[in-house]
C-alpha cells in the first residue's frame, strides 16, 4: 500500500471509476494496492445520478470563474474514450449541510464524489492527456481532505497505466502547485492561441512509480530537481510568446518547480533543456 501525505483519506473513503465495460478491462483496478469500491458504466441508466454529481463536483471546485462542463463533455471526452477516477463517500455518511451543498436527490444513498481526475487516451501508445482535476478539499474543510487532489491524480495515473502524461493549464492557475509535484515538466507550449485562454502552457512528463509516490506524499521518496536558469512572471504574456517562438524554432524548456512569489509577483522556475 502506498504511503501518502494524508493516509486518513485512504482509510476513510473509497475509490470509484467511471468507464465502459470494454475500457475497464485495461484498467489497474488496484493501483498501489488500493482496491476500487465503485465501478460505474456511463452507458447504463443506473449511473445517471452519480454522473450528474460529477458535474456538481466540477461546479463546486471551480465555481463561476472556471470552465464548467456540460454532461455531454463528460461523456464524449472522458467517460466513453477513457476514465474518471476519484474518491467518494456514501451519501448516508454526509451531513445535512453537505447534502444540501451537493443538492442530493431525495432518497439517494449511493456514492458521492469528493474528487476526480479525468484523462483521455492519446494516439501515442501509453500517452494520456489530463483533462480535469477536481477536489472538495476547500469546500469541506472540516473533513480535512488536504492533498486530496494530488493523491487523486497520482492514483488515477497509476490506474490508467499511463506511461507519459500530457496536460494543459494556465500560468496563473493554482493547479500548477499540484502538477509540479510530479517532477520536472517538459514544456510543449508556453503560449497557446489554440486554447480559449492563450496564456496556457502544455506540459508532459514520463511517468514513473517514484514520481507518483513522491507526488502523493510518500515520505520515503524525494525527487531531485535541477536549478532554474530563469523565472517567468505568471502575467508576462510577452515573455510567454517569446518562449513559444523559441520552442517553435527548436529550443526546449522545462518547468522545474512550483510557483513562488518574488517582489509580490508570482513567478515560475524554468530551465533550457535543449
């Protein structure tokens, strides 16, 4: 069994996966020795309530400032081609206040998702694209769900049998504190006009068990990180575009650590890797 930054989560909550019967045959149902408790098939009507609760989880996590997903996005982009993995709790164990926040249907006593990680398989064998990471750590502080998002992502990557993970996020996103826990990230874009938000970076890293354990908070694992060559301001769109031009010209850069604050500005540590 994996040791994490918050082992109480593993002890107190179960894990779920949403996926078709055919896709589930390719899933590791016991990542790091943690057996799945719930398996939900998106092609069956009986899964409808839980799938709607995933949409509610997304809204609670990101709020009005996020990029809310319609149910068809969950189905077309995640549930049918890939998986959704996360931690959940039985509805009967939730407080009245929590049930109201989730707007649970009267009489529903199934699982309620507390986190989820969505990834989509890519054409490259073993490559997956991380689409969405959601956690109710901040929504339910009394449950002490610290590190839930990072743990969910690490467990899901293991369950999906991912060999190389790609992702895209914004330079101003707090999610970068989580993504950089998995080690050095290769940058494929630093400015992405194809995205709705051009100030988006695209990253990738080769998955190893050491990286997953380190991200989950295993105290026995520490990742070595190279020193940065320079820092990029999270609001410096001109700098992002200049780096993108260099990447398109053949240069290579890596994000080597989490964001930090220097002189009141959020900055990211980068190094030239080629």
